[in-house]
């Protein structure tokens, strides 16, 4: 079993100790914490996909192809394209973070 040491101020440490008592063990507390955040990220990825699909339908190309063309400068810097690229990047970052938690 690995050990992790972190420094916390007294109030946060006391709250953490209370949570450990509520959950019954540190392992269960942190496993629950990780699962909670994984589910939140999965929901975020799914919602971003809905937005990406709407742009893909509107412009008749996949988000992957769009982003490749956008990054290569083949597309204009319209408001829609800037938003689409931002949503795409957010989803990619969320997928990366989710992968790190899995």
C-alpha cells in the first residue's frame, strides 16, 4: 500500500478526518471522490458532444475534420468556428483528464 502525505490547514484536515469517519475508511472516501469526479467529467464530455454534434450537423463535417482544418488555417476565424474549436479543445482536455483518472 502506498502512502501519500499532504499538508493541510487545521480546518481542512478536520473536515477530511470527519469525512473519513463518515465513509468508514480513507480508501472508500477517495475511491468515492474519484468516481464522483469521473462521472462529472463523463457528463461534461457528453454535453460537449451534443454541442459538437450540432456544429457538425450545421456545417456538414465531423468535429475532428473541422478542428484539423481550423488548426491548419484552412477555415476562417468566424464566431461559430472559434466557439466550435473551443468546445472541441475543452472536450479533448476533459477526455485526457478522465483517462488519467481511469
